[in-house]
């Protein structure tokens, strides 16, 4: 009985600390937004603060961190897949897949060469540095890019790449970390990698289609069960793929994309639930990684982090983008932004726990180096994406954004609520609403002007700074986006000028 009481007391204390950390982390989101800092840095700082060097909580279980980190990545990647639109992904699938596979290999080789010759690391550890740093972070990309007004094709490329490149990066890090490395010729490992990625995609598609068919026909007794079922299906895709030695992460992403584009019942509830789970996963993951770090060792990792980071930012990433963009006609300015926007976040730190849990020589220095690199380059990159996009002239302030609103009428109509901001240089300024000629199934429901909202009429003239709310059914949403993009570029007579409103390259 006394033993049971001790366990209960420990559980109570753990719940108290966990709830306090969670609430502080939620509040820190708003603070980080105001200060312009990425929220992941706040979460990492929280983990360090409650760790051994702060409040004194001792934690050094790399294996547990690896397991929980993988669980968090499953949820984060699932949310990214569920919120991705297939019509935006389809045109960029080729270049995104190239960046997620061949681009990863290029990044590993370049970073490996630099750290081998400049830091004197052996080839295996040097390539491991490259493999750990090769994956862009889905959480960082999804959270950052959706606040920026950029061409949809560019955003879709970065989001699809970050959703897909975790799988090959994990496989390569595991390969380099295990004792069986070098037991097979390189072509055998390439075939195994291709098999695992392909079979994982097949499993993800199969589970997604099965879930689509089931959830559309199932009459569940509560609307709250649909979000649980949808997320559960993405986890099922991971489990089914990994049991047969396929890539679970690519299965999760593909299953999420299929389910997210299936117009399931209570779709907005599903997306809201997945978004909340992804936030919880990010908070828990970053705090745990901060808790695992040892601040006293981080100073020694500063020089290796700078060397590896500069090699990644100015050599490996640009070279991989240039090579992978061949044949896809991506303009130089967009290639420059793709190179700069390859954000690193929790994923490289999670990957660094794999060699740490395998007790590989040099694994502690690798973990510390990656931790320092992520902190430094997140501060440098994430805060400069907006200015860099404006400097390159690739911003798209007149692009529509989707508002996550759950209402019964929109569900029954299978419609989305879209928001359009009218920038100063847009040809939408001065256009009457009836001149927009939106397709049947779309209508302007509200205009917010100078802080006052009103229901517009056909003769309402758009002004600079207006915020326009549009309801569009799923069937005509793409047509609405193309029409508004065309009018924004060439005015009310866009069709006479041959402007179709396609998401063209700049």
C-alpha cells in the first residue's frame, strides 16, 4: 500500500509539472508571435529551464526520447497531410519528390565532405552529420509558411518536401547508425530504400482510401468520433507499413493527404482536432528535447555547429535545389527562396537521438552540434523568410487564405470560407463585386473595411485594405482562386488580356 501511495504521489507531481509546462507553452505562442521568435525555440528553452541545469529534473533517456519523438512526428506529419490540398500538391509532386529523395542524398554528401575535411571526422560520422541535417522540419515549415502570402505552388513545394523527406532521412540515419552499416553494397541499400519508400506510399494510399470509404458511410454516434477515427487511420498506416518493413512516415503523409481531400463528414472538426494534436506534439517534443540537452556541453559544439550549418545553408541546400529543379522550369528567384526556406527544427534533433541511443562514438557531440545549429539557424532563417520573399519579389499578397470555421451549413454545402486581403498594388482595387464574375457556388458574404463589417451588394466597390470573406463550394474553389488571381493581375478585363489566373512562375 505505501508503494502505491508513492507511485500516486509521483504521478500527481508529474501531472502538475506537465500541466504547468503545457499552459506556459500555450501562452508562449502568443509571446513568441509578438516578439517575432519561432515558438519552437521557446519550447526548447522551457525544456532546458526545467532540466538538470534549471529546476533540477534529471533526464538522459535517449531511447525514450527517440520513441516519443517518432510518435510526435507521426502526429505532425499526419496534420500536414490532412491540411494539404491535392490540387495544390499535384503540380509540384515531381520536384517535391526529387527534393525529398535525391536532394537528401546531395545534402548528405556535401555536408559530409565539408565536416570530414574541416572538422576531421571519420567518413561514417561525417555522413551521419549530413543525414541528420538533411531533413527539413515539417512542423517548422507548416507553421511558418502558412503565415506568409506566397505563390501557392511555392508553398506546396516546400510543404510536400517537408512531409516526404523525413522518411528517407530516417532510413539513412538508421542505416548509418547501426552496426550492420557497410555489410551490403551501395546498390543493395538503394534498392532497399526504394522498396521501403514505394511500399510505404502504397500502404498510405490504401489505408487512406479504405478510411475514406468507411468514414463516408459510417454513421458514428458522435461527431467527436470522426476526428479520432481520421487521426487513428493515419497512425494505422504507419503501423501497417512498418510491420512489413516499409516507410511508416511516408505512409502517414500519403494517408493524410488522401483523407484530407476526401470531403469527410465533419471535416473542419477533423482538421481542428489534428491541428490541436500537432500543437501538443510539438510542445511535448521540443520540451523533451530541451530537457535531454546538457547546456554545459553546448559551448563546445558551437564551432562544429557553425561549420556544418554554413555548409548546409550555402552549399548543400542550394546545390540540392539547383540539381533537383532541373527539368521543372523553376525560376531562379524561386530557387533562391527554396534554398533559404529549408527550415530545420525538431526533426534533426530527433534524428540525432538515433545514434545516441545506439551508443555510437561521437553521438553526444553530434546531438549537441545539431541542437546548437537548430537554435542558431532557426533564429536566422525563420525571422527572415518574409523579408527575403519581398526582396526576391515573389510575394503574393492577393492570394486567398482558408479560414478554419466549423459550421453546419458549410458542412452540408461542402464549402470553405476564404479570406482575401486587398493590397495597394492589386488591380482588384476599384472593381465592383459583380465584375468579379465568380462562378456559381461562390459568393462574397462580408466585407470588413476600416474595422467595420458589412454585407456587400453587387455595386460594392473594393478598396485598399478591404478584407473580403468568400464562401466557395469545393467544386468551384479552384476556379474562384484562378479568377481572383487573374483580376488582381489584369483588372476586370483580365480575360480579354488572355490572363487565366494560373499559379504561374515568377
